[in-house]
């Protein structure tokens, strides 16, 4: 494609985002496998080439963990897919999970300049692509971990909050142990979000990455029952992070709270 053609059909042209390949609906009816199949390399490069590389980076302001979105997208456009994955992991310990289930449409993509007149850059799909590409190479590099601080931290709960906190603290050089009540890590990622949307193998892969940073994960540990928080702190932990989710509903105990929703 000549330069002029690229300008017309690519960057800033109002071209819609590149669709993500999906399972054929007839095949989907017979399995619980992931529906979205992820970008191929050519899809990812084409989608990345839509990014305007805005100087003010509004998309970054929409990202809760402040990923340098234009830079990771520029790496994909250049074909440096591992560079893109490394850039993502500077800020996000769980990119393959977030690339699949983060509500990008109300976060980074909601702020994307292209979204003002057309469709925003498919930032989530590109994040997923880079993370999956790196994993497919079979040798996920462990980023630099700062020298040991001598501080021990107990992280209670291994959902996305606990895993993220543990990964960040480990990279700062702290010694981190996650205490998880259930017999598998991941929280709602493991037992709530269905396989066709977030495969368990992806969660297991990113939990392994957290372990590779030096985080220990102890299962079947109901803090408050098997051990109390105070006992943990008395046993040498310098701090604790409580990330136990919202597993139980709170009822107001008022008349009618169990009534069926009104139909119009
Ligand atoms: C069906 C479903 C689908 C969802 N889909 C999406 C989606 O597509 N996108 C999205 O962004 N969000 C989605 N969410 C919301 C998302 O899953 C939650 O916001 C997220 O999991 C919260 O993370 P967390 O780490 O705070 O808690 P959780 O994921 O709930 O993890 C808490 C962990 O703490 C453990 N724990 C609890 N008590 C103790 C204790 N006393 N001692 C030790 N461990 C303990 C639990 O066993 C659990 O593993 C969905 C939620 C549900 C229920
Ligand atoms: S706002 Fe959109 S177009 Fe601009 S740098 Fe971010 S992703 Fe690219």
C-alpha cells in the first residue's frame, strides 16, 4: 500500500476497528471453549496502525494502572510484539486476563481520541494479543526484581486484587505470601467468569507468572478461621493486604426485599 493509501485507510481515516476472529456460531453450540479467538499478527499490526500516537495520551488517563498505551501499540505496529508485552508488564501483572475481561469500553477506550468521531483503537484486543504472543514463545521473561528489603507481607485473597498487589510488592523486593481460602488461586477469575470468556488455562498461566516473581501462594487458608490476622502479624509479617472480594451479599433486613422485580 502506498503512503497516501495508508493515510486514507489507516491512521485517523475513520476506518472501523479490525474485527477479532471468533468461533463459528455452529461450532460454539457444541463446546464451552473461548468464543473470541484473538488477533492474528496481521490483524494486530493493522489495528495498531490506526493509533494516532496522541501527544497527551488520553487513553492512559483512562487506564486504572496507567499502562503506556501508545508506546505498547507502537511496538506492535513495528512488529516488536515482545517489546509490547514487556511495556504492558511494566504496569500490569495480568495482561492476558485484562486484555480479555477488563471493561475497556468504559476505561481506556472510552478516552481514545478516535472514539470521538468513530471507533476507538481496540486497546484490549491488542493487549490480549501481545500477552498471548509472549506466552506462545514459551519462555516468559521475569522482569527485574529489586533487592530484598527484608520486609514480609501477607496478602489475603488471591483474586485479581491480591495477585496484583502481591506481584507489585514482590517486584519492589518484599517477601510476599498469599493466603487463599479456596483450593485454587484466582478468586472470581477462576470460579466466576466462565471458560468461554476467560479460560482457566489463561488464569493459571498468569498465576504462574506471579509465582515466578517469588510470591508464595498457600491454599486452603481461611484467614480469620485457620489463622487470625493478628496471628499473622505476630508471626513476623510486617504488613497485610486484605483482598477478599465481595463474596457474601449484604441484606438490609427490610420487608419486601425478597419480592420479585416489578414487570412493566
Ligand atoms: C460471574 C462474574 C463475572 C464477572 N465478569 C467480569 C468481567 O468480565 N470483567 C470484569 O472486569 N469484572 C468481572 N466481574 C467482577 C470481577 O470478577 C471482580 O471485580 C473481581 O474478581 C474482584 O477481585 P478481588 O480480588 O477483589 O476479589 P475476588 O475475585 O472475589 O477474590 C477474593 C479472593 O479472596 C478469597 N478469600 C475470601 N475470604 C478469605 C479469607 N477469609 N481468607 C483467605 N482468602 C479469602 C476468596 O476465596 C477469593 O479467592 C465478574 C464477577 C462475577 C461474579
Ligand atoms: S487516545 Fe487512542 S489514538 Fe490516541 S494514543 Fe491513545 S489509543 Fe492511540
